[in-house]
C-alpha cells in the first residue's frame, strides 16, 4: 500500500512528460528524449536502491547480525557515494555488486539517447532549411 502512491505519481509524471514532449518536438526526437528520461528514472531508482541497501542506520549491527560478517573499525569511514560502497571489512561490501554497473549502464544509455535525439533534431532542422 505504501508503494502504490509513489508508483501512481511516477506513472502520472511519465504520461504528462510523454504528452508534453510529443507536442514540443517531432515524434522521432521525442522517442529518444523519452528513452533518456526512462533511463534517468531507472538509474535514479537503482542508485536509490543501492543507498537503501548499503547504508543502514547502524552499520555494525547490520554487518554482524544481517550479513554475519566481521565489522572492522578501520573501514568505518570508507563509505563513498560514487561508486556506491560501504564496507564491513576488506572483503565484504554492503552495497550489492550489481548496483554500480547498472548505474553506469543507465548513465551511458541516457547519454546515447540524448546524443541521438540531438542528431535527429539537427538532421530534421537541416532538412527543413533546404
């Protein structure tokens, strides 16, 4: 029940975004911008999941009780936000290993979509100018 309100809001934002994009630019360009928007949302959700999973309130308790790992005080200040990392010890990271590659892939897809949208808009503008 708690997730339904943000999910409905996200779907509403996506439909409003789609409607506005289709009225501002051509269909070809809007598809690529829409793809970049969805890649951004996916990247944001993945990054948020990594933050949620890897940065508990009490790291020592999470390492010991939830993951059965030895908590080393030397790694207590080794948390980083890019790439996401929060280590219990030298060999165990609380952030799932798939989060950082998915974030990089999402940013890459977003950049490719924006680049293709810019190329399509440039190509269309040059065809109209001739």
